[in-house]
C-alpha cells in the first residue's frame, strides 16, 4: 500500500470515529449476503463453453453472477507466462483511495491517479509486503475475516491507498501446446472467436471485448459497482494468488439498484442536472464503491461469491457487480455475447442514444449480420431441425424485425427527398436536420431488400413468438426492452401487438438445482491507440457514416 501506513492508520482510527453516511459499525451483515451458485462441469461439458453457459443461464442469471470450477488445470501458472513466455512484460497501476466517498459536490472520488510501472515479480513483492504489514502474516486468512477488514478500512480510512493493475492488455494463458487449459476453448484469448460468439463478427481489436485484459491486484484493490458495456456478459478467470470477493445484483433488479443508488448513495445536488439517468452515468465511470448492505437495507437482491484460483466468474447481462482482492492475485477477463443477448443489447443501445453516450460496438450491424446468417442457414436446414425451435433464433428474430420496421419507417419519411446520391455500396440520403438543430446524414444500404426478405421470413414464424419470452433465458424485467412493432409491414393477418421480449422477472428459488453446488467458504470461517486504425465493422459489410468508440472504457477504478 502507498501513502500512510495501514497499521498506523488502523491504530489511529480507533481513537476517533469518522462520520460516514454508511453505517458500518456492525459488520454482521456480511454474513447475511447469500452466495451465488457454483457449477462443476464435467470435462465433456467443458468442451463447449457457450453451449454450457446457455444451459445454466436460466438458473444462474437469477443471481446476476455465478461461479464455474474448471475441471482442468493450467500446466503453466501466470507467473511463468508473464515472466518467462513474455519476458518484457510490464504494466502500469492505478492508485485507489481506501475510503468511502460522501458523493456530494465536495467529495467525489476518482481513480485517475496513475501509479508506477512494474514487472510482475516486483508488484508481487510490493503486494506481499503490504499484506504482511497489515496482518503480520503471510498465510491466507479466512475470507469472511478479510471481508470485514476491507469494509472496516473503507468506512474509517482517510489517506490510505492501494495500487491495482487494471485493464492491462494481454493474457496469462500459456501458449504451450501441452497446457490443457491453454489449448481449451476456455482460453480467453480465443473466446470471442467461438462459433456461437457474436463478438466474432467484429473485425477490429477492442481490448476487453474482442481481446482479454489482465487485472493484477493486491490486498484491498477493488473494482467498483458497474454493469458491463452494452449489457454484455463477462467471464473472469482467476489465474493465481489470493481470493477475490464478488458481489452481484441480478439483471431483473438493475432498475431497483440504480434507483437505490440515486436516492441513498449520491447527493441530490450532483445528480439533479443528469435527471433520472444520473445514477447510470456516474456508475458508468466505474468509481462508485459502497457496501452492499445498502442493497440489503432496501430489499434489492444481492449475492456473493469468493473466487479462488482455477475458477471462472460469469456476470450476466445488466447485472451490476463489484468486489475486491484478498491479496496479490492475477485475473483475466473479457466480454462475450450470444444470440440470446440481442434484446438486452437493444435496450442498452437505446439507452446510450438517449444519454448521448458513444457505443463501443455496432449493435445494429451485429444484429443484421447475425440475422442474415440465421436466415440463410434456415433455408438449408431440414424441417425436423428448424432454427425457429431455438431460443437464440427467437431472441434474434424479434429485435431484428423491430429494427427493420424502424428502418422502413425512416425511409418512408425520407422518400420525398430529392437529394439522393448513389455510391457503390450505399445510397446517400442528403443531410437532414435533427430536432436539436444539428445536421445528420442517413445511408441506405443496397442490400436493404435482402434484409427485408429475411424479416418477412422471420414474420412467418410468428406463431412461436407468441409463446416465447426471454424469461426462459434471463431473469430480467427491463420495461424499456423492445416490443414487436405495432404496425408491422410483414404481418397482415394477425397482430402480435404488445408481445414483450422479456418476461416478468422471477426471483431465484430457495433451493438450487441438483447440478449446482454451493461453496462452503462461509462456513469454513491511459488509453492505448488501436493497432488497426479505423471503425469497427462486421466482417463482409461496410457501414459508412457511423462512428463507434473503439476504446473499451478504461476503468478508472480497479
């Protein structure tokens, strides 16, 4: 740790009690947070990651997060990979204050202060010294004890800090062909290119989304409350070192979470100018850390996991999460998505538009590309294996039909325009004037008719839509998710007006299914310029006139 000695600080705090908006005088609430489910896939189930994740999603998503214990181990540890296989590996840390912010105009925590550059070994030495200085021990301590110490320090701390290597580009999975985990499909370097992964369609490197990032921590280094960009999934692998404590809020409780943060964490004065979405905007900065007992006090579902080396943590779409490290450790994470994500991606895309936030990935383009692939494959499949029978197909179909309806409506409005200019790939409709007074340009693709044909084909399978809701996949309740268009141009004989993409949320049952095993831990006591300049696009398609943010938002927290 840097700054004031943690030992001195801890001694000083017993002499006086710091006033804090969060009541942490009694830390027994840490024992009241239920644990998320832990899954133990067989080696056979482990062979197909996204298939397995889709299998457990209906149950696991009710908790926001879940833990998966790998049935195979890495032959080469992270230390070997980052010191031997990558001999020149160095990373820069961020400095985090060990205290809770009052979140008013005079006290807003940021994590923009840079630390130093370290080799993996040098940072390990620093982290181990900090741990010994704090606990006078080098052995692992009970997770419940470390958890209480963390929140006690956060509540009473003033000038103490920690360092965290966050969003470090690279991977600690070995390149050794004899490393079983490194050659498996769970190697996060290859996760985005799996056949069922939507991220495979993005042909630009976006660290954190198309490529994994490393997170190298020390005692009490933390990652603040946040939801993944575009409501994507995330997968985090614990390579080595001390445990991590995770907290997760299910997607169905995301709105309630944001409302609680708005009313009980942030000061009204710093939120007023941002309106109802003020909490989301501040949380997106990934610098807001507060104890999860705030959620318990206001009946917001929250769950916990203690992640050990060799374990994966999955966060589900729109699931807020936060956590901290119990000592020196190394983790690795990347985002991912499959077809079931599209309705959530649509909701995120609309929210970004409303808040004027720059998107990281071209959601509409991914949707169109995947829909066309599904449409083409449906033509060659046998009648006994129709794609209409799959939940992924249904999750893609409805957002795509809605998108095509919005395209059709926009084009009808612009048909009277005479200022059209043709190009090889698109028809350029001359600049229009927005309600805000600014000009914008719309590009109409020449393959719009092929997209319309696909939408008509999907509409013919509407019978299966009437029986379908994504409550069979996610336990979410997103009121602003897409609905089937009311005036659907491809539906003449029967209306599916008001059919919701997402069913009513259901909270987890008291007992977890037999395939789930709970951990008994509680009972046991600076942004990089992209290598390829240009806009992210879908393979095989050009999209002029749209600018995407090619930078994974740097967590100013850790």
